[in-house]
C-alpha cells in the first residue's frame, strides 16, 4: 500500500521542475465523470490549437493583455435580456440483435429553452422545446431499413418523438467512430443544438443593441451561428490551445497560463478563431481568494463575427462588464459550477429539466412485451 | 402494475415548441394578476411531497404584486361528486412565507460578492410568497384536500359568511345573529362577524371571556359593544337584563349619556360608518332603564370616582350586619384558613344570628358583634362552643380589620338608613330590559369580592328560585341576565382549588347557562383565571397579549401560527373564537357610543 509519507518528496519534484498553481482551498476532488462542457468546447474548436491573432479593434498589439471591466449592473445598462440553454439525458435501454448484427438502442430526452429577463429583473420562460428521441443505427452493422421505416411511422407530427439514425455524421461524431453508444450521445447532442438554433431564431426581432442574447456554450453548433447581438458563454473550456501573443517579442502561453494571471473583473484580449468568424476572450467573475483554484470563476466568451472583422473594443468591454455583473445572484449550493454559472442560464436549465420525465418515470415506462407462451 | 412500472395513462405528454408566453418585446404586465370571469385569482394551490394539502390545511403561492395578510379569508375551487360541478372551500390565511431557491443564507451572502452590501443583484432570485391556510368550511361539506393548482381568490362578503357557517343563520334566522364586529380583508372586502345567540346566551352554550393587555385590548369597550349588540338585535330585549360591575375609575358610570362627537371630522365620519357597517345605531344606554349603584363612603359622598351630584339618580349601597351575615364567607374568601377554623366560626355566627332566641339574640349590628357577647365580654374574646378563645380572637381581629380599621366605608356598623340600599334586595327586583351598574372601583379587594359574590349569589337565586316583592308577590324576572365583570382573576384565580367566591363563579360558568345567567368576563391574562371558567366560555375574545402569556396552556386552542399574531394586535383589533367557527377570526369594532370620561 502506498505510504503517504512519500507524498512530500513527490510534490518537491513537481515544485522544483514545474510552475505550479496550487489549488487555493487545498486539493479538490476531481469530477467522477468527464466535463461535458469542456469536451464539447473541444469538439467545437478542435481545429483551434494555435492562436496568434487578436480579434479586437483597435489592434492591441503591444498593449496590456488584461483589461479592466468593472461590473455594469442591470439598473445602469440592462444589456442581456435573453438566455438560451439546452439540455439532454440519454439512456441505454437495450442491445438489439437482428440476424447476426448487434447494436445498442438508446433513448434520449432533449430540450432547449429561452428565458426572458424583464426590465425589473424578473425572469419568464419565453419559449421552450422538448423532444424524446429513439436512437438506433440504420444500415451497415445496424438495424435493417425495413425495421427502421416501421419505427419512423411512429414519429409524431409535432416532432415530440423522433426516431434518429445514429450513423449520420455530425460535428460531435465522425464516420470512423465505431462506438455506437458514443455516436448516439453525439447525435442526441446535435439534435439538442438544432433545438437551440430554433430557439435562437425565435428571438429574431427582439434582439438589438440593448437587448442581447446569451447562449450557453460555443457559438458553433455544427454550423456557425451567424446572428447578431448574441454571445456564447462557456463555463468550462478546452485547455489545449496555445497562444502566441503578438508583440515586440512574441509570448507563448497556454490557456492555463493566460487565465492564471487574469485579475478579478478583468478580461483578456479578444482572439481570432475559425478564420476570424469568431472572436473569443476570457473574463474573471470572482476574486480568486474566494475560490478553490485559479481556473474557477472564469468564463470563455465567443462573439460571432460573420464578416470576419475584428470587434470594436468598446463593445467587448461593455459585454464583459455586463457579464461580470451577472455573477449576482449565484446558484451557490445548487450547482458545483456556481462560480461560472450565470443564474438566468441556470434557470433556463431548470426550465428544461422540469419538463423532462423523471428518471424513474421514464425507465418505469420502458416495459418490453413479454414473449408469447407456447400453447403446446 | 409491477413495482417500478409507470402508469402511462397518468403521465402528461411533454410540450412541444411553445409560442412565446409573452409577445416578443412586450413584457408581461407588471401586475401578474389574472382575471377569471369577474373575480381576480390571487394565487394557486401548491401541494408538494413535504407540504401536502390536507383536510385541515393547504398552501397557495401568491401571484406577484398580490398583497395578503394573516386572517384574510380566501376561497378555492374544490371537487364535487357531480361531474362538471365544483364546490368551494373557504380558508383562513394563518401565515405567509417567502421562499427562494437559495439552499442556505450562505448562497445569498456569496451572491452579494461575499458580503458586499452595495452589490445589486442583476437577477433577483426566483422566489414566491406561500400563504398557509387553515380550512374553515366547504360549501358542500366536502373536506377532501384541495388539489394542486386550484385557483384561489379572496372571499366575497357572502363567501365570508359561508366560511364562518353563518350564511344560513343570517338568511333563515336573522334574530339569532348577533353582530360581533367587522372582518376586513386586505382586498378591501369587509363583512360583519356574527355570533349565534344560541351559543352566547344558550341553550347550546354560553358565556363570553375577553382577555388582553390593559390599555391595548379594549376589553371593556368591546364588552359594552357586545352587550349593546345583543340588546339591539334581540327580538326580546325586555327579557334581557344586564348587570355591570364598574371596576375602573368612572369608565362605566356614564353609559346612559350621549358621547361627545370627535373634533376630527374624518374620525367622526369613520365612527358613524363603523356603526353603520355592523348594522347598529350608535346610541347610548336608555337613561330610563339604566340604574347606578355607588358604594357608601366614610362621609357623605359615595366612595367612587364621581360625586353623588354627578349622577343624580345613583343609589348608594351599603352593608350592615343583617345583610352581610349570610355572606360572611365571601368577606373571608381571601383570608387563609388552613384548618377551616374561621369557616366554623362563621358558620356558628350565621347560625346564631338566625336564631332569635340563642346567644346572638341581642346582636343586630357589627358593633354589637365585635364588642359584645357572645364573642366578647369585658373586652376579651370568648370561646364559642368548642372553638377556643384564640381562634375567636383571630376571627374578631379579621372582622375589625375588614369592617372597621380597613374598611372603605362600605360597612355600616349600626343600622342602615333609608337612603342606603341593600344591593341584594335591589337586584332581586331586577327587570328585563334594564341595565344595572354597580360601582366597586374604589373598594378594597375583600369588599369587591363580597359585592361581586353577593351579586352573583342573588342573581343565581333569582333565576333558580324566583323572587318576591315586599308584599310577597312573585316577581317575573328576566329570561336572561348578562353579568359583566372585569378582573375576573381576582374572584376566580387559577391555581386555587376552592373558595366561596370561586365556587360561586364556577357555578355560574358551569350551570348558569341553563338558568339564563350569562357571564361576560374580562381579565388581562387568561392564564390567571380558573380554567373551568374560561373553558366554559363558548366565545373567547383575545386582545394583544405578551409572548409569555401566549406560551401558557390556556392558549392551546389557538393554532401556533395565530398565537404569535396576538403579540402584534393593534389597539382595537381582537381575535374572536366562537363555538361554531372552525378558526378564530380577526375583527374590529366601533368606538363606544356613550359618554367616555377623558375622551375628546
């Protein structure tokens, strides 16, 4: 059995050879399962490994990397009015056998909602959408077309129930992914994002210069979201990208190094992604002293730039300051991600999940027909 | 269905893409009240796994902008056995909570940037006010729990009467409905609170007890209002007599005189409106039918807070030996008598005075009793039968203290004059429709006990045995006699098992109903009064009380949420608990319509 008294020497080696950012509150138990948001950010930005260009105007080359963005509260500038989130739950319900082919059968609940914040701060559910999906692979090593067609006859006209082929290619899956259950999860996520796009489109006409939308997550959902007055906000993000900061002497730093030095109520400079179609930056919402480790309390913001032009610095500052103010109130005690979870987004999540069937109800509804007894 | 399986028929299908609940760009109206028909819905019933609706209680969330208060009466749609129909459940709001989704106070602290008091929340926490309601009644006697999501409305005036179970009484037997005050809801709706006469004056039950802190609870004012209400609304006012004891200054010595209108016109208008609202006229007691009795003082003036000339028709009452002898035990009610020695002596004296040929044949005055034989000889106490000298001496010492040295002037040591009335003799001639005010404000405690006991005993005898005039003709007494006494704790204190006066009061409390003697009593602390007296009062009226008082067991009939409200009642606000109400209600009542000394 490992002797704990050997731990200090191990820590000494790390400290002497590496730059260490200790967790402020001591060691923190890591997530039991993968961070879905981080994985999704990685999938959406999988080509984004090297970042070397700014995306703000005027160009900040040679300027400080961090900009002060003190909070601007709703009573002074009610900028963000609509908050959109999507949610899903997937269940593996059976393995099906057809002839000599074996494949998984998955069931998923997906939903999306838009929360509207009134002038006095009260929240109201503006629109929401829920679906139940049956996810099965069609063709190849999956289900026969005949059976799949039989199932699709059960699709509901209002699309509240749909049968989906998990062998379709999406942003979240590749044609070479052989794990069908993983593919099913990816397909479900893709369908959820389609709901989000529908919801975003339903805000046409109400978005404006003083009426922005916050989308939870990246602004690339299979395709780029091209609408105006919308930002994507990620609570958790991919740590792989490397930044080559332009200047008299190019500085190389990774995400962790970039964020570690970010002071409270400050933003980083905005960087280009996807050929300039997206500008992204980071904002710190909370003083580090209150949090367990340095990467907590930081949001990644993505701003669609359909014309691939840099975004005005005033706009970026305004968006960042308004976001810092959004930290109050916080779902502390209700969500482990409270430090970077915007309350209206949290409410949107609750709105969606309140319309899901409870786990026990859904699984209790799955009653496979009993085989007929032999009569002789 | 197997365990863990879901009843698919009971599961509501998921909603599809909704059209916006509000038109884009148009915020929902700042007032979130919904109009259903002609009546506003103020919230919806909310039943949860931890807080279910029951036959006795339910909860509902209040729509934003709705203001409600404890003691508001609401109505909610309820089930009905016939399809398509619904019944109505009425309830009384007992308390209101405000809940949010913050799991702890720490969440709120952290939301304000770890304790910054200047921080402004961009999004107020999701929260709502939850009203807790006790069920009062149902229109069809259905006491199923109120289902979740049922719309709730403030009750109408008619609904309030139905809630209290008085609607049928008002409609079919209005003579039995006694206005007892006004119920006012936060919605602005008001209604008269009625008492059922059969539960105030009998035969079902009787007696009224009023308690509350002095000066705040307006006990005396309410008692007078209630008495006037009973008399004005009674179909047989000439069958009801009223005996009132004045224990405080000259408060009740001007009942038959008109009040001075208030100088403030708004307040005067409000006064008139309040009386009109309860359906009564603001008139004083009838001077022709109101009689005053003032106690004799040491000199020419009565021992009262008024001079004789101020109430010209007042009679002076006093006690001499012949008219006190049969009540001596009342005079000694508070004197410790562990071995009943004094009781024995009193018994001997009473027996002796009733014997015209015995040892006491020459004793006809207090002076003779205290200075002459058989109790005293040559200035020295004498044994009385088997009772020792020392005991007789104790008796004499107490008698001298009560009659001579510490008397307020109530006792006549010799014989009464014609001007000095005997209270019991006057009350034996009690007439229905008349009010008799007996002043005891300045008497000593033992004298007050004597007078009160004398009154109770006399009235009890009048009803139980009938009375005769001087010619021996049988007098037809009133059917009901209302007796109002304040500071009941003096005469029937809690914690004491028995005394002549306690026994007297208990007799009235427990059996007076059947005879028609109705006790309307008041005291500061209900816990200070014998529990069998308050327990037999079918109607209890509670004014402001302290937290120590409401924690006593005497208030256990009140729901906990309403108990604490007693500590916050304003002057003139009272809780009314009546035999046929399922829950106590809050009422206000009009200011007195008779002259009040000191009121401008």
